[in-house]
C-alpha cells in the first residue's frame, strides 16, 4: 500500500498524552496517532483492562492491538507522588490530553484541566465520559451497552415485537471516539492559528443521540418515538434485507428511479401502478405487503442470481456478509486495508488499518501496539531533572 510519509502526516509533531482504557478514548487517540500524532499512553501497573480481553495471541490481546497501534506505553502509579509528578511534566509539554475517567477523577489527582489552564493556555484537554462533565447524571458511569440503552438505540434495534437488542458494533464507544478526534483536530487548527486551548467535553450519551439525527428528527416532526423495523427503513421501500432461495441479501431503492429498476429486475411491470406503491411514502407505509410480493419472486432464485441482476441494473445491493467475508471483499483487498501487524511478543497478526486516504495514499502502521510499560524508562529519562 502506498502510504503518506511520516513527516507529511497532518498531525506530525502533535504530542498527545492518553489516560484512557478500553474503547472510546483509545480509539480516539489511535485516530490521532494514525494521522501522525505522538501518543503516550499512561497505564496503571495492571495495564489497560483491554489487555486482558480475548482473543489472546500468546498472551497478547488482539482487541488491545486493534486500538493501540502507533502508541507508546508508560506505566505510572498515580498514587505515587513521583509518578504523579511525571504525569504533570508530560501534560505540561503536551498539546493534547485525552482521558475517559468519570468526571472528577482527574481533578482529585491534581491532573484536571483547571490545573493546567493557566500554565499551558494552548493545551487541549479532552474528557470522554458517560453523560458529560456537568449536569444531573454527570456522576454516573457507563459503558457502550448502557449508553445504547439510555440514548434510544436499543428501542429501534431488532425485529418488531422482539426483546431489546443492542447494535452488534459498540457504536456508542466508537461514535464518541470519533467525536473526540474530530473535536481535537478542529481545535488544533484554532490553536495553530494563535488561539487558546480548551476543555473538550465528550458525553457518550449526547454523541449517541447526535448520530441518531434521523430518529430524533422523526420524533420532533410527529412527536412519536421511532420503533423497531428490523432491517427496514421508516421512509424508504424496498430498502431492507430480503429472503432469496438460499439465504438473504439487501437492496436499497432509495429513490423512485431505483424503485422502477427493481420492478424491471423482478419482471413486475404493473407494480408501480399499484395504489399502495405509487410514491416513496406509500411504499414505506405498505412495505410489509411489498416485501411479501417481492419475496415470492426472490425465493425462486439464489442470492447470487439477485446480486448479479441488481448489480447489472445499478440498484444498490449487498450480500449479508459476516466479517470473514467483509474482510475478504475485493474492495477491502484493493484498498489494502488489512495489514500485517507484529505484536510485542514477536507473534504476527493482522489489523484493519485506517480506511482514510490522502491524495490516494493510505496511512502506514508506524509502530506495533506497545507492551505494558514498554516506553516507561524512555520517558523517565526524557523528563529527568525537569520540574513539574
């Protein structure tokens, strides 16, 4: 894969100190490190809890590896005065701090934003938490599951009448990480232009509501909460998964032209004149009946037949891939998104690299995920003799 040179990366020279564990914070700092930032990950002596998550490759977590490439690991016991002093030194020379503790934890350690705002006015201090740094629920903790539940995601996920189901991908964690990385990058532009730093407050609850813009706007428009629709869409049809002769596939006829194309593929030329299906709104209102009609045709042929037919017709379509199939997709292979990765124990694995390209070039994996405390002595030596 042709990659951007390190010196040309947009965040080259940016120093980030991470006080994070598990997913949202480490994902945000990995995005920054992919773009060239130097990320020092501060871990307790027991390490980021994600290091224990299986699958383990000769003792090293593949999950941890997926979120912590291109970083340095420094072990500090923040209850020890000397280690706490080193943490302050790191922050005072950093451009960005990212932490995902409960509100108040960093302040009690003497490492909160208020401790550095005057000493380092250009510092960007990003705090990711369940509900935000202030407000009636700010003291509550949260994980992806509880935030998906609180923010409404589980109310619209799954089949109608079914038990509550969370999204299979931890979208609250990773949406919050994306919001954090975007906000940091935006504020870095302001700081580089001579502006001041800031305390960036990233509430997972709010971020999860933020990415639900279509659902919240539906409620604002008609004062009714959206409901579970399985794979269907509240405003478009046919726009869901359908059963074929040997499995399922998805099509998305997101406009009237594509709807007419679907009718041609299934050889039902009179269907567009059916009063139930005249407009997009009509089809959405009667999509169960439409699904029954279409599946009577779809079940007569295998998935491969319909994939080829809709591809030829230009109708957006997809197989229902598992991750093995998605990672083996010809587009994934062409973009060279799956890259080799060496673990600190010498074992080889693979990882999904940054999907972003700049001027046709991807981002190299510049460093393996670090062993616990791999860079502690290096950083101690760097800051020896410096005052906090």
